[in-house]
C-alpha cells in the first residue's frame, strides 16, 4: 500500500495539470460565430479617422465599441448585436461590402411641436446637430448642408440628396414618436491593418 501513495499523488498531479491545460486552452478558443460574424473579426475605424479603432470584434465573441466592452457579439448580415452582462444588448443596423462596413448610428432629435410628420425643425442634445425638413422636399442639416430629400414612410427611410454633390446620396432610417425623431445615419468603417 505504501508504493501506491506516491503513484496516487503523481496521478493526481497529472490530472490536475491536464485539467489546467484544458481550461487554458478553452480560454483562447474561438466562439461559435456565424460565418458573417467571423468575417468581421478584427479592428475597425471610421474612414475619416482610420488610425483610431472604434470597434473591435474578437474571435472569442467579445467586442469593444466606442470604448465600451461587451461580452458577446453576433451579426446576421443586417444587425450587429453587442451583448453585455449588466444590461440590454445594443443593436446596430450594419452591412458589409468590399469596402468595409456601414454602421448606422442612432441619434435622437426633438421638436418644439411645430412639425407635420418629418417636416419641421429638429434638434439633438448631442453635439448641437439639427435637421430642418420642409414639406416641399428640401432639407438643411446642421445649419450647413442642404439639398433635397426623398421620403419613404412605409419603409421608414429618407434619402438625403446633397446639393452640389457635397456627399453621395445618403439613405437614413427613422422613427417618429410624437415630438421625438430618431435617425439612423450611415457611417463608413474600414478594417485596420
């Protein structure tokens, strides 16, 4: 029986080391991500600031967006969902193409009540952004950029057509709730090297 004690200790030590190695191997394991989500793994930056990562999607399923960490991300081709352990998941309208990602950022605007549907003046508490839409189809964005807009209420979209080709035509999603307008505006992201 004396000869078995050292062998039992060795077996226990080997089993402990094997379990520790398996646990460590599991930490670096890839998450069960969809093919669309796997294609997005990496660091992403806005095209106007390509040296600064704004979105990081990891092979283990974790994510970081605008400085906030998330436990898990999923992507189904149209929605990037970022889940955390202490609150509701963030859902971001998103699409990918050969140039990178288009991420739709949500901004809430409010009206003083003098609007007819989308037509009216809208202000945001964030950064002083604004829209003015008139009933004849013209808009003014942030007091600077002007043009015409095409409204598709059934799809919940409007397309901004900027004057003098300042920017490409821009499809935005929107919802109206009383005197609150939520706009999802597209921003181009590029993969960081």
